[in-house]
C-alpha cells in the first residue's frame, strides 16, 4: 500500500486541508457562540446553515439575482431561524435540562432538513452559489494552485472568529454576553436583559452559520443531508476549543481539516478521512474528560426528574396487555400480505425503540447510533447466511453477540461522558459506520466479494416462516419476549441500579454499585436488542444493504422514542407502529411520505415543551390517577414500631 | 489494636486551592468523632478522599490497617464504609423504599440474567431484601412514605432517608456530612436521638461533620477542628469549647479580642 504513496501531492493536499479547515471553522463559530451564551448545544446548526444556503441558491441560481443578494437573503434567513428557534422553542424550556434543549434542536434538524428536501429535492444536483471565482493563483515559489474561493473561506473564517472574540471581549454588549454565559441569574440581578442577550447570540450564531453554509456549498455535495452533518466536524473543532474558546476552535478546525485530508495521500478509500474524524472525536473527548480536567459545562438549574411509579394498577394493565396481544394476533390475519409485512417491520423497529428504553429510559444515556448496532446484527446475518451459507439461527445468535460486543466497546469511551457529549460521541460512531464500516468495499473480503446479500426466511421449530403471517407471528413472539424481559429488568435490581445511576452516580458508587460495569451492561443490553432487530430485518426484507441503517434512521428513532415516551416499555410497541405506519398513513393523504420526518420533528419540538415525559407515559399517568393502584405492601403502613425513644442527657448550653 | 480509620498526612488540592494540607487523625472503634470547621475548611473534601469519590490525594488513609488508595468508591462501600452527602444525593426518582434497597441490591447475588427471566430464586431473594429494607424504613419512622419518590419528601425526611440508605449498607464506618443542615430545632433533637440509637443498635463508628455545635458537642466523644485545610485543634467537646484558636477560626480575631 505504501508503495503507492504520492508525496508530490502533499502541498496540494495541504491547500485542500486548510480550505476544509476554514469551512469547519465557519460552521463551528456560530455553534460555539450559541453554546457559550445559552448553554445549548445546537444540533440544528448545520441544518440552519444548509437551509439558509438553499435560500441563497433560490435567490441567486433559480431567480438569477447576484450572488451577494443571495448571501444577504441567506443571512436574513439564518438570523430569522435563530430567533424563532430561541424565542419560541428554547426560551419556554428555561430551567429544564440541557438535554431537553438539545432534543428540541434535533427536532429542528429534522424539520429543516426535511423541508429543504421537499422544496429543493434531496438528490438533485444543485449549482453552488459562488461569491468568488473558483480560479486562483499559484502560490509563490511553488506549483500549488490556491483558489480564490478557498482563500475567501479561510479569510472569512478567521475574520468572523476573531471579530466575534473581539466583540465579546471589548464591547459592552460582549461583556453582557459573557456575564450571561457565566451565570444567567447573576446577570439578571445586574440588570442585564438576559432574554435579549440570548436572542442576539442565537441570531448572530445562526447568521454566521448561514454565511458558512453559502461559502461551503461549492466545496461539498450541495444537498440537504451532507450540509447538515458538517455539524459533526464543527462539533469536533469546537470540542478542541473546549466549546468556549473561539481562537482554539479555529485552530482545531484547521487541524481537523488537515487530518482528514492527509490520509488520502495513503489510501484511496474515501472513508479514510472519516475514520480520522472519528479517532479525533474520541481523542478530544478523552483529553477533555481526563480525570481532573474541568470543562466549563453550563449546569442548568432544573433537574427534571420523573418519579418512577411504584406500581401500576395490575388488573388494568393485564387487561390492556391482553387486549393488545389478542388484537395483535388476530387483526393481521385480516390484512393483506403487504400490511402483514409492515406490521412485522413495526415490531422489529419496536425492538430498536425498546433498546432506547433501556439506555435512555433507565440510565439516561442518549445514543444516536442504535441503527449502527442494528447494522452489526444485519451485516453479520447477511454475510454469514448470504455469503457463507450458514444456517440463520447461529448467524443471528452471533450477530446479537457481536452487537453486544460493539455496544460495550462504544460504552467504554462513553463512561465518562453524559448528555451532550455522549450524543456527540454516538453521532461520530454512527457516521463512522455510515461512511467507513458500511461503505461499499469494507466487508468484501469477509463475504467473498459481494457487498449486498440475500437472506432467505428461516424456519422455526420446523415451521417455515416464509408466509407473511407466519413471519409476523414470529416477530410478535420475539417482540413480546423482549418486552417482557425489559419489563422484568426495569422492575428489579437491574432497573433500580440503572435508575439510581441516572439520579446520582456518586451516591450509587458509594452505595456499592460498580457504576462502570453497570453502564456497560446497559450499553450491552441496548446494543444487543438493536442487533437482534437488525438480524431480524435481514430475513424480513430479504436482503442487507447499508442504506437501511444510516445515522438519519438513528436520529428519527430517537425522536420517536422521545415522543412516545422513553420511560415506558409500552412505548416500544407504539413507537414501532408510529415509525412504520406513520409514513404509510401519509400515502393515503395528499401529503407525501417524504413529510414524515418533518412531522416527527415538529411533534418532537411541541412534545418536549408540553409533555416532556412522552405521550404514552403521559397517558399511563392519567390512567394511574383515574384507576389508582392498591397499596404496594398490604399492611405496609401499619403503626410503625417506634424505636427512637431513648432518654438523652440534658441539652448542654454551648457557646462557641 | 489499630484505629478503624487513620488519616496520615492527607493533602488534596484543586488547581491552586489547597483543600487539605497534611491532615492526620485517628478514629477508634465505637467512637463518634466530630469534624468541625468553617465553610470551605475541607471537611467534605476529607469525606470525598475517604470514600474515594475524588481521586488523587497525597498521603495515606488506612482503614482497618489497610491502605485505601487503590480502591474504587464501590470497593470501599464493600468494606462497609457508608456516607451521607451535604447536598443530599438521594435517588430522587426512586421511592423511599427503593432508595434503601439499592445498597442491599448492590451486594445481592442477583444478576442481569436472573432479572431478565425473573427466576424464582431472584424473586425469593428480592422479597427477603425488601423485608430488610422495610425494617430499616420502620426503624427510621418512614414506614408511611415507602412508596413516595425520595425527591418529593420534605428535607427533614430526606436527610433521615439518606442516613437510612447509609445504614442499609450495614456500615462499620458511617460518615455524616452535615446531617443537621436544613433541620429545625425539633428535627435536630430527633436526629441526635437517632444517631445515639444508631450507635447502639448498629455498633457503628461515626465521623460527623456539622455546624450545629450543640449537636456535635452532645453526640461526639472527640472533636477535630479543620481550618483552611489544616487541623488546628483536637480534643473533647469541653476542651474544644474553651479553645481560643477554635473560636478565632470561627469568629475572626476581632471577636475574640472583644
Ligand atoms: N471538586 C472540587 N473542585 C474544585 N474545588 C473544590 C472541589 N471540592 C472542593 N473544592 C474546594 O476545596 C475547598 C474545601 O471545600 P469543602 O471540602 O467543600 O469545604 P467544607 O466541606 O469544609 O465546607 C473549597 O475551597 C472548595 O472550593
Ligand atoms: Mg462541606
């Protein structure tokens, strides 16, 4: 491999890397500004950039206005979006956890991305808005050509970064921004209009995102998805700047740009750069969270805890579960083969929602890579059954074991992280899977040169699962057993220990709980459930291909899990049905299925603001109020044995 | 016999702040030892070093003659060192009973597989554990609140529940960080009674931090005084009460001169 290294490319790649770094810096500046002032990690930053860039495209390319007018339109759009997001969806969450706010920005990501796809089409080629000519000059003394556009990107990035840093440092408004960043309550006492400062930081940060978006479009695939996920590189750069320092963020961005570009000197694998990003995310997180390192993490006052109900009303629960099971067995009998297929799909996807019930619902850890775990299951089954003619069952077992293993591996760096940072890590994992592990070619050597496998339906205890209804019943059985198992877990030691860890790691540890081990157990169980789902999707669909397990899917499933309520095992069934039949329902309306993520995103935003527990959990609460459970321990509140009645010596009068 | 707990020149600093400098003390079996000092003196930091929640102190902490340095917090819990927290670290979402179950769970031989399948053995052992937790709950006079989420209890009961959670570990050494903070006079009196009973019933050695001098003087055999991370005095309650250095640490020089 090293034989093909072309060192002659080094100067050229340096220019490309620096230009890429400029792009990342641009994307990261707004992110850091918003995080610093409002404490919200804005996952929608990339989506705002993308949407604004498309507005510039509409104005300049479609309508033919000069590029500069397009840029101004984009800046206006970005600022307006920033204002709307802050004013109407972040401000109402004052006092709630940072994670809640982050979830809202994920809702916005889905909304903006889907809207852009609907308006400007996901896949079509879009001509870039060029503010400067792409031609360039030869760097003095070398033969390296530097494009004017590349130079512009770098200069604008540096200008914005240092300009913003200067405003923060030397102007009165900058001082109020820093005051709000340090302590909003104290700032309020000082007479600073905190709401206005927050709004301005969102407007400014989003407008900078818009500039970044327009400048980036000539350099990357100009489509709704690619631009949105530039945000992960921006996160990495921002992490190098500890999410607060703009100059260091810029340094981080250039470093990242170069680090992603240089591997291409050695390897023709286009995913190599992404592998480097992944490694860098791990590395920065590891450095930031080394013991004793103090990362300025804004701690919001509100602790939003939801009491765990001691018990539901058991007869009522039996009635509901029994009815659901009966309907679940009978109704699909009456359905067409297509709907039986969808129903089985809904149950299998329900397993992925269930995997989040374990991870997010019990331990409070978020994960945006559940479909990557599912992919491990699916690809193991696919390559063993499709490529090596294994029997399905051992392949499935191996797939589940492999995904548990990968889950634990992901869990290890995640141990020290929580909330936002864990979110970033799992996104990095998901993108690493998308761009590298699942990319065409990676699995070829393992599977004998084929990268898409066909997987037939197995038979179970001698009964062929070929028929639609047969496979559906099988899926229902697996789902039922999994739900029962998770329900068992959640109401016994494991459930208590995991919830305790979520409430207070330190108290759990001093009570004798090995927090590390239990977190890994949770990751393992969660990944195992997702892997099981992947392994079952293979025979359901009949083939395995990478597109079905992307980061986008993981994002949507998280959104849906939160909407239905991640604290309840019942949510898994509802979530799966929603995720599969939601789009199906849309085909019967004038609205296209493409609208589905937009609808999910919008519901998510409203949801987090109104009923943060999730729809299903909310219903359960209401039912519980309407039909209160009996006492948990009959006779438990009998006259307590008073033991605290010992005579004490006279109280001494002490005056120290 | 060696003391139960022995701090030997323990130092700890955070950035530039020396929270503890060469602090040494002994805690003998069966004793209730008071640790007092103004805010920021390093009392909580001492607890954190003993329970292992902040790593990287200098010096030695020996428990039963064994150096604790390389033990993780949960290992130390296994050695029956329990603590409460100044800022209440209850499992807010869990019911009062579940809070007490947790330390018992942590030592129970039940594993994930048993929980998944809800094996008869698991269920049996869980019942047994629950009985134990409930008896502690009754001991604390919290029987009526078994199903209340800990976060919904009033502060006085939360403090008591936290002591109960520590007792559920069946500790040999109990560290109480400001158990009287936020309690009114009646609750403080109850607390003093509770601690006396606890010592008798559970045969536990205690290290108590509190600002309520009346409480400390009443329940402690001996008292150590920390100021700016340094041990400035040691003695019986009476000796400490009459010690001018202690008064100065608390009230400042002017007050003593006046
Ligand atoms: N985790 C920590 N990080 C940084 N500084 C700390 C930390 N814990 C304690 N300190 C500092 O150590 C000093 C002692 O604090 P502490 O032990 O809480 O005092 P006390 O409990 O006696 O009031 C204080 O100056 C405090 O700010
Ligand atoms: Mg303290």
